[in-house]
């Protein structure tokens, strides 16, 4: 399969606005830096449209949540006053609905008329995108990779009038941005105009419209643009020239490239835009490194839905540093009643959110990062939670809204499992699939339900047959190789194929499940390890660096529990590489390293041998471990693809966990060589995942039906991804 580059992007879904391409990582930091400036006033207009009662448009579920995510971020992290943030969402009263007139009027009254030079302005739009004919399309721009006659649009809640689209064109947005008196403008767009409808368990934020009779913009829209051109004294030719030069002012952050789909995705208890959730979560954890965006935004958004966020704007903004000294936070107190508090969990990663339920704990921290108290969760609903003050040793006198929280411990569910959606392409064989999957410990099958979201509770994978319809989609996406029609394999939740998971044509269900069992166990084990990712909250101090063997003093990538420097180039093929793990903590740690590839393959890189595991994994305080010394292990990339590195460091032994992971790795190797015989050992599966849970939680007490606590003082799990090619 051709892999999308997550470190470097080309193309532009906003090029019809005249925007030059610009690296998403630079823009995320520009966004944080611009917002963090000490300015006279900070103004925001946030628009979120779910289209739930519109029979002419496919409904969305997460656009209003996007506005919540952005609003909490702006108020709690960047000092916006609530009175300076206006929301236009489909859950507001009729006078605050995101109609065409309301969006344009509020932009003019709230942003253009109030913003002064030096002020900060944020405009956020989450909803459907579309394309209409541009009355004066820009052509032959120096940075334009395509020429066409269409302009991207935003679809308001009142999407049509007498068969004519009421869309707001990108051309209009350019004029509105031009009218602002400040250059500190940030526009966030979580929409697209590619695709549409449902993709796997996700909704595409691109309108499918059967109720319009033209692709021409409305006369009202053309007149609106002419009015602004007159007020700004801009001719058609001058507007075209400015659009060719780039954004009107500030920076624009967008969810997807021109030919990609922005996705509305289900998470643990809520729906949101994959891009908006990743962006806002990153900005809660922002510590000043541009490379954090590589880790937190692009790989995560790409892994969720296969689209690559990008931005356009001032390319002179520094790339490798950011002037933002905000304390990282996982959550914030929003309301207080005695020793009870309501929380917003906007800083938590989607991969670990499931572990923050009853009995998970947070430290209340002051502006210097010192702990002033501890809260224990009593309940959680999506990103909202209720907690109780259980420790006030830090001399905290009372809880107050706005207090920042950092994770102290999380709870791994005792019934942890891998949810596998059963695609409708399996037809009347679904009952057979359910029976076969039930034999594999901790694998839960989820039949598709009716409606736009086939698996409302979310799944990690989808099992199905390759159909002619899927084949056509994959051909349009230029995926290769494409499995044979009728073959059985795995898809991601966003209906992207999992490489090397499809078998031969007309393979039986029983043989397919048997063949896929090691891969499913590998995905489950990876899911469990990723649940412990805690780079920003771990109290252990470790550094992990990666370098080519021929350049030992030139780190290719570096990550730690305090800062990160990620690769901005690919790992070259056929070059030996290695890792260095340094223990800066005052105590000895047990260290293990895993590599995960795009096929779901799991490799235990360290420790090397399955014997004397604890002795091999023990890394003394202040010592450095080199993994990949050529005389011991040759690490060399032979094929292009995406690889994730997971490093676990614990104060407790990890031998049982590593032994189980090596067994899963061995099963995968045998299966890939077509030598594996079909057998199912339910007890053995229980031991492997059970031991992994025990070791990661620091408990050695055997089986337990209770959730296991993982403390930040006991474990550090960090990861980074890089592309090979």
C-alpha cells in the first residue's frame, strides 16, 4: 500500500483560496504562539453544525463538541474571556443558530468591528464543506499545483434556498480576513469537500447534495463578495493577485489535504472531529517544541482516518521552537461544590481516555507545577468527569474553577478487550464469524447496527470481505496492492485496509479467523501498551534517541518525558540504525522496546533474548542503554512504511509481559511464513494479556477482576512514529 507521508505534506485543499502549503507542525506551534501573546483583547467566533434535522444533508455528530473543545482550550489555556467568545452551534437557541446570515453578521460585528491592531482573532468552523464555481478563479499561481474553476465552501445550517446553495465561499472568507485590522488571525477549518457519507465507522464532513440544481454560487453570495471588494477597494485582478500570494492574514489550519476527507469520529463516550480533538489535546500539553506536533497531531489524525492536517500562512515563523511557557495539563476544574469538582479532560489522549474512569487520580498543580492536592474520579461521561478531593497535603484551602490537573494514576479495565466490527459484507456468515471469534480470549465481535454509525460504541478494527464497491474506492485512493474480491481481511475503523491481512479469494471463515488470530492478539497487546502512554505526566525521567549507526552523534529523533525532537525526514532504506535509552531517574528501571508496523506486526526489539529477562532489562540510574549494536542486533529498514516505536520503563519487573509479547511475535512470524497450524488456546491468551496488565500496573498478584492502577510514579511509556522510505 502506498503510505501517506506524515512528516512532509504537499498539495493544498485551500489552494483555491490562494494559500501556499505549509507544514502542519509549524502551524500548530504558530497557533499556540499567536494565542499565547499578551494582547489587549482576544476574540473568537466558533461555529459547529451537526445537521441533525436536515433531510437534505448527511448528519454529523461531533461538530458541536469541536466548539466545546476549542472554547475550553481558549478560556482555560489562552486567557480568552468567555464574553469574548461567541458560539453559533446547532444546540443553541434559534437566534444563535449557524445560519448563513448569522455567521456573516457575527463575523462582521464581533470580529471585524471590534478587533484592533495587535488583538488576537480566532475563527473556527466545523461542519460540511462543498465546492462551487468560482466567479473569477485564480490561475497559474507560483505555488499552485492545480488549476480548476471551483472554490471550496462552508455549508451553513440553512444550506439551500429555492434550489440554490447558500454556502459561504472561501473567496468570501478571504475578504472577511482581509477586513480585520489585526494580523494575529487564526482560522481553524474542520471540514472538506472530498468524498462524503460514511466511511467505516466515521462520517465524512463533505456534503452530499441532491437538493440543489446548480453548482453556481447564489446571487446573494456574489453580491456579498462585491460589497466587500468595494469596501476594501479591491478589484477582481487585485483580489486574484492577493489570493495567489497566500492567506489574507495570519494562519489557516485545515483538517485535510485537497483530495482527502475530514472525519467526524466516535471516541470513548463522545463524537468529535479527528483533527480538532488532536489539535486541542496537543495544545493542552504544549511545552514549546514544534516536534510535539509531529507526535501529537499528524500521526494520530492519520492513524484515525488516513487524512493529513496541514496549514497555510506566514512561512517565516520559526519551526523548531515556540515561545509558549504554559504548564502542560491533562484536565481542568470547571465547577466546584464543596470538595466535589466537575472536570474537563481536554488534555487526555484518545488512546488512554478509557483508563480514566472511577478511582483514577489527578494532582492539583499550581503555576509552578507543584502538587497542591489530589482528586479521585467518581464518574466520567466523555470528556466531562466528576471528582472528589481526597488529599490536601499541598495546603490547598479550597478548589476553584480554572485549577489545572495532571494525571497521578489511571485504571486499566479488568475486562480489556479488542472490539472487532463485523462488516455487512460478511452477509449471513456473521453468526459463524461471531462463534469463531468468541474462541479467542478478549476479542469481542460487534455486529453492525442500522443508521449512519454502524458501531456507535466504537471498534478498533473491522472484519469483512473485499467487495466490488470497496475495490472501486481503493482504486480511486490509489491503494496497492488491492486484495482480491471475496477475500477476508481487516479494515481500520475508518475502512482503510490493514496491509497483509487479506487472504485468498473465497477463503472460509474458519480458516480466515485462524490465520488472523496472531494479528488480532498483536493489535490487542499494542492497544494495551498504548493505554499506558504518559510522556507528559510520567514522573520518571528517561530519554530515548534514535540515530543511524554511521552517525552516532547525530540523533535522528529524540523523545523524553520532558521534551521531544522528532524526525522531519524519512528513515533511509538499508541503513543500520539504533536507539539509546538514558535513565535520568534516581532509581533503577526495567526497560523494554517494541516496534509496531502498519500491518499490525509487533517486534520486541529489546530485550534481545527470552532468558534472564529482568537482568537484561535492568537499567541502572544515570546509565545509558544502546539497543541495536550491530554485533548484537542489526536494525535495518528493508521496506517502505510507517513504524511506531514504543518504549516502556518501569520501576517494577516486566519479564512476564515481555515473555508474552515475544510469544505473540513468534506466532505472527510463523503465520506469516504459512507454517502455522490452526489451534486456539483460550487459557494461554488469558495468561499473555493478564501478565501484560499485571506487569504494566506493577502488580504481580496473578488474576484479578478489578481494574489495575497504573501510577505515573511507577511507569513511563513513550512513543514516536517515523516513515521509512
